[in-house]
C-alpha cells in the first residue's frame, strides 16, 4: 500500500487512487534502473502532500507580493541555507519548477536571443536545454556543440577548447544526461576563462554524488551551477540554481519575475527536507554505494560481453552499446520492462541507428541503491539483463516472464520508502 495513506483520495476519486496504487506497486516490484530516477523518503513525500500547495508567494523571502508569508519565508530561507551549506555555495535559488526551466532561467540571466552558447550535443550525452535544435534553447540561441572522442568515449577537451576559441560562446554548459565519466570541471573552467565565457555546470544527474562526496564538486570552478533535485539528490521533482555572489542577482531576477510566477512551496519544503537528509552520514554512504554498485554492475555486464561506452563508469550511470548483441535499444528496453527491469533506450555516441530506435541502453544505480541493494544484487541484475536481451532476440516471452517473477521475489526483500 502507498505510504503515506491515500485513504481520502481513494474515497473521493477511486479512479485516480487506483492508478496511484498501481504505480506504487509497480515501483515496488520492479528493478528500477532509469538513471534519472530514485525513491524519495516518506518524509519528502509527506512534505509534497501538504497545504503549502495552497499558498502563493511570488518574490523572495522578505520581498513578497502577497501577504501571509509568516511560515513560507522561513521555510524557503531554510531550503536556501541548506543548499548553500551542503554544496558550499554563496547563493542558491530553490524556486525553479524543474531542471529545464532552471536552465532557461540561466539563458535569460546571461544571454540575449541569438547569442552563442556551447553545450554537449544531445546524442553524445548532453541535454536538450544545452542548445539542442528542437529545444527553445537551440531555436532562440546560436548553439555550438561538442562531443566525445570516438576512441575513448570521453568528452573531447581538445575539441571543447578549439570550439570555444573559434566560436567565443558567452556561456558554456558542462554536464549532461548520459555521461558515465567524471566531469573535469577544472578543465572546463580554464577554457571558459580563456574565452571569457560563463561556465555553467549542470549537475542534474550527479548532484547527489557531489553532495555525498562521491564526485568532485564544480564549486570554485563553475560560477553558476544548475541542478534538478529529484535524480541522485533524492528530493522531490524540482530544481535549484546555485552561484557565486557575483551572479546571484541576475539569476534571481531571471527566475522571478523573468520566467516564473509563484514558487511551488510544497516542493520547496520537500527540497529542504531532502537537503537535510543529504547532509547526513547515511546519505554519504548511499552516494558512495551508488558508485560502487554502478562499478559492480558495469563489471558484471562487461564480463557478459556487453560493450560499455567509455569502457565503464565513474559515477551512477552506465551506457551500453548493443550493436555487438545484434538488437536495438528499443526492443531490448521493452523486453527488459516485461522482465521487471526498467531502464531506457538511448543513443550512443556516433550511433548508426535513428534516435527513436537507437543502439544503446542507459542504466543508473541510484534507485536500487536507495532500496539497499549491493554487489550481489548487481551481479544478479547483470545476469538477468543478459538473459532478457538474449530472450528478446529469440522472442522468448516465457523467459521474460520467468525473470519478472524472480525479480518480484528479489525486490520483496528490499523495502521501498513510500510503500508499506
Ligand atoms: C534531467 C536533466 C535536466 C532537466 O530536468 P527536468 O526536470 O526533466 O526538466 C536538465 N539537465 C540535465 C543534465 C538533466 O539530466
């Protein structure tokens, strides 16, 4: 059953309640390997479901446009201070509705339409909002894109430097959605400094690892840092923009009134709760275990003949290139879902197939680590992935169903916050 209880919802709107219960059970019974997902704590869930959703608070603590902020002001201030302390930054804005609006606020703060921005190409592992063509950021700004080296699968810092020197971007984004390796913030900072660009570290995926000391921090290298709060950081869906003091005013003005109206106070509360959790030893242990688990899973997959982009992982994320297995990413991901293992198909660098039917699978270990799984489970998961990918190739549904029942048995041994 969903926890906290949704008894009132069940009597008021059984149709929606059934779907919520169904989703809760699905999350409980599956091995969730989507690299951007996690399980938030019951405390975070409770904060999300509070009367704070009733309140409008346009502006910032002490400078609001509506009355009645006696409890919201200290609450947002707590969230801001916790973010500043946890990441060691001079400024934090906790109001962006999600990662994409947070990045759009960064553009609004530091660029004019048509200005040049540099980011990692989407099919190489970047994010839509780093100037990809279909995104507003690619349509309204002049985007130039770097990638990874063909031989190493790692960001090509020589290309980044050459491109930056030639194109003189005003803003350089580092970070992305499918980067299995440590981001060299210092190297990016040196290049940004040389060309007079503002370096923005988008740590959406790795914020929890950074907070937990399991990935180097961009602080001191990137004056502006954007992040979601719901990936490895294990908070509610939301985002933050952190910065040094010099860039603070422009960011605040861009978020409100530049881009957004009232902040989602229930989300702000849940972010504050997650940030407090992230400052604990337990969270540090989790962050390191996420990385250890990813390494164990990568090793077990490589032993079974899976090609991993860049040869492995330094963080929570693994990118498999299925080309040598003779199956596309999409049919493999769909078969794995039927086998109780949830992940997403993904392009791999230099993909020969189309974006809707690419060659790769992307996996992450944050959610399974939150459930308490360790090295033994990672080996078991690799074995199931291997069997399921073979079964997908053979069209053997019975094997997939068998794995799904074994998966349910395993997950039943690992408690899920949000389920009782
Ligand atoms: C997830 C992600 C975002 C966008 O976050 P949303 O909350 O989905 O809008 C931005 N940048 C990076 C690098 C991401 O991984």
